[in-house]
């Protein structure tokens, strides 16, 4: 097993200020952005690269020498604009709806259905297209590109990414004369709904890997400050039912902030996973919104309602293990600070049991360690008639990496 060296916890306020600063710089200067990630579930990344001095190295990053000719770069931008124009009517309808509900503005959020429609429209042109939690369209072309890359043949492929915030990006992977790069073109919408280029850039890649499950994981030579070590796309399709089960039962759970996913447990030893840090995510899953603590405390009735609904525990067990205070009839609130690039889980198989429970087979995907199956969980859940559910047990098996140890 590969041993993991854990990153330190990110200071939440500092990270937020940094993200706001970089985002503002990007919007004002329209410098090239370079953020493309899919699947998951994770904290927002910085939207622009800044020099190495800001990252503490004391020198500016070397500018990549483009493997594409100037004419080829212009052609890629032309094709990107043509692709956006082909989807213009879809965006126009979406923007009209947004104007009616929220007023005139240049930003809007796309629903899952809208992103699916746009990726399908791009696919009609024979283009490769992707969006968060949606199967990649024409993914076979990426597999063909990777096969040529492995054989040492010059090749390129462009993946169009439909941003949930209304933009579109074209990321072209180029392998030529032994060099490997990405060329990035960002597209936005001008006044009147006309697509326009918002930025472009080139990055050298250190490595690229298409995993057995179909994740294309690639590593930039120069990493954006506070960005990902590795970026990725899920190339091979995942069944709609597995995606739905992932979104319902697994998305939002952490492998590193508490023990629910990294400990073998059931009703007989559930006390082993009871820590104050577990409440925040279970509250969000149960209520569909973020918790609002009162002076860093959670009233006992709310705390016990959520925890007993989501886990096979009693109020007595909670009061014994989760810091209950009799005087205030409350529990301590422990905020989860974001960690850089944690693993995330995805359901790859499942069994609907005769008693109404569901056994989920969950693979831990950890792109920063080049793994699409770091470990595997068997997570037993019990759906309720009111739409809620309870986690009944978990077991975990090491695969490509060691099981994380939560604090």
C-alpha cells in the first residue's frame, strides 16, 4: 500500500479571502483561468494562477512554449466559438428564465437537466463534452487519444466542459514530439447572448493516466496556488442508478474529518464513530441546508433528532460521547475546516436487500494520489418512507492506498 502524507488543515478564513481575491483579479483583468474538475464533491478552487512569489517559491513560473502553431490555436478558438454558437438557443432559453426570476445579470446557474441538454447538443457535432456528475459524451474519442499517446503517436483531443455557472470551456490535450500539454479556452456570453472568448492559456503536463475505471488524471508542471495537484475527468460512463445513489447517500460524506467511512462499525460499536465533527455533514444531508449554530452550540433536540435519524444510536449514547451539557441542554458545535484535495466516494455497485435496506459498494477516488480505487466501502443504508434514511453499518477494505486516519 502507498503511504499517505497528510496535508495540514487549511485555515478556512484565509482560504476564503484568497479565493475572493483571485476571483476578483480574474474578473477585472480577464486573465486566463485554469480550473477544470468534474465529479465531486469538493471545496471551490482558485480561479486564476498567480506568480510563484505568492506561492512562497520566490520566482515566477516559466511560461509554457506552445506545441500548437499560432494558426492551430486560432482554429481551436474558432471551433470553440462555433460550438458555443450551436448551443446558443439553449443558453438563450435558460437566460430568459433567469431574467424573469432574478432580474437581468450576466451570471446564472444551470440545472442538471440543462447541462445534460447542452452536452448532448455538443455531442451532435461529434465533440467530446462533459459536466459535473454527467456522463461524458463521445468518451471513446478520449480513449483513442490516450491509446495514441501510449504508443508515442502525435495526437490531440478537445473536451468541452459545461460550467454549472453558465460558461463553457474547451480543454485541448496535445501530445506532440514527446511533449504533453493542455490548451485552455474559456467562453462566456456577451450582451445579447453572443459567445465570446474570456481567456486562454497553455500548461505543460508532467504526466497523464487513464485509470482502469476510466478516470483521466493529469498533472500540471506548474500548480496553481491552492489548486489541485492533479485534475481529472471521469471518461467512462457510470450508470445512472449509481450516480443517483452516490448523490443521495454518499456525496457530502468525508473520509478525513470523522470515522463514519473509515471504521468498521455497526449498531454494536457505533459509539466508536460518535464525534462532534460528524454532526455538521449529517445535518446538511438530513435537512438539505447548512447548520446554523447558536454561540457554537447545538440545541439538544435538534442534535438528537438528526443523529438518531441518521444513525442507529440513542440519545443516551449521544449524551455520553458527544459532549452534552445538561445546564444548557446543548451539544458543542465543531466546524469542519476544509482540507486540500481529500478523497471522495462513488457508488460502483449496489444490492437492494429483501428487508428494504441497500448495500452500497463505494470506491474511494483520490485523484491527487492517482487512484480511482484507493479503498472500497460496503455501506448499508435504510431508506425511510419520508425520504430520509439511516446509515446502519460500514466496512472498509484497503485497495491501492492506506485507509485515512481521521482526527
